[in-house]
């Protein structure tokens, strides 16, 4: 019997479980890693890693997850290079890839050895001709993701805007906090009587709202800060939030501000590696100048101020 390594055990559990609550997933991670602090950022780093590398997706209510099947991901700007992501048998996938003329290369998904220990290595494949990928996809029935196309669609069709009108937060369910752009943090407030981005813990989960001209809208942790920044009219320095280095094709985000979940996943899949955690920023690699402009457009930022 082939031994199961730490890096495979979590995804095997995810694949067999198929779906569940975030609470169950956190408990499983604590058990497998022997990590005792339930709220520790390490647990969330693994959950986010599973999502951004294409192993799970969050449910619409954000309190559950579903396993994602095998997907072939075309890496932008790297002719012939792709990723195989999702929950699948890697040995079988490698054998099938051999039939189509490409072979796997494995690289640790994170530079943090503790995170890398519990996540499968990124599986790169390279085909002599792009046609080989389409043949492989048809033969295996796996999903297909073109990162560059997905980013363009995200910017064009799913731009940041207020959509979900909702009841305001109830003051008897938990402390209300308002987001402050000046320090990129949430501060406690007595009442939500002014325009702004708010959050409150309800039944153990953080819920997010934007109040604009007396109307309350539901949002989430990743979209909320960027959407509020775009409509608030408050003065801010865009380069404090995000900046781009054309020489290294690296896109940097301030560590104190979250990203929209779909955007963070697509930026991760640009390289197949989790972002590098630097002292004041998270760095996503293999992001071309043209892709960075799509990101700036999606976040309603001026690219000239961030490049």
C-alpha cells in the first residue's frame, strides 16, 4: 500500500467528504496538524490555500465548502505550461498525461514550510502543442480554466457594484465595527448611522454590510473594502493598497486589506503558487503588465498610480 503523506491526507479527506461546513474543515485541520488554537491564522491559511489552489470552493453562504474535481489550468504567458488542480488521483492523471505527450513536474505550493507540509505540491504539466491539452480534457472530462480569459470576464461582467439590498445589522447580536480607510482596520462603533463599510459577528460568523445613502447592502470580507473605497470619495493613496513591478512581473497587495475571493484565486493560478508573504505585502508572481491592468480596472484603481 502506498503511504499517505501529510501533504495528501487533507485533500484525500476533502475528496472523500465531498462537502461540509467550514467548522468541520477547521476541526479536521486541527486534528491532522495537531494545532490547538481554533482561531489561529494557520488554520485559515490552509483553508485559503485549498480554495486558491483549486481544491475546494466556498458555498454562497460562506459557511460551507464543496470539493472541486480535476481541472486543467492554462498558465498565462507560458506557452505550453499548465496546471492540474483539484481533487483527483495524481498517479492516474500522470499516466493519462503520458498518453497525450506531457509529463508532470511537482513544486511546493508555498514557501512557508508549515503550509507546504499540508498542501499537495503544485502539479505542472507541459505539452509540445496546446492541442494536446484539449485532447486530454476531452478524454478525461476534467474542467478547463484559462486564467487570462477568466480575469477578463471577471473585470467585464462582475465589476464591483452594490447589488444585494439587505436588512441592517441588529445591535443586539454583537459589536458593530466600521472600516476605516485611513488605517485599513475595523473600529468599534455604537451605531451605523453614517455611510460606510460595517461588519458584525453573527452566530460565530463575520457578516459585512455597506450603508450608502440610508440603504444597507450585503457584501463580504474581500469585496467590501474595495467597493467602499471606490464609492466613498475619501482621499487615499492607491499605491498604499496595491502596486506592480513590471521588471519581475509581480503584483503586490497591502497585507492589511483582503482581496475578492475569485480574484485572489485567479492571481494564485497565474503561477500555481500561493502568494509570497513579505513584511508589508503579499506578492503574486507571473502577473503580466496587461493582466495587472485588468486587475486595476476590476478594483477601480488608476493603473498609472500603481505601476
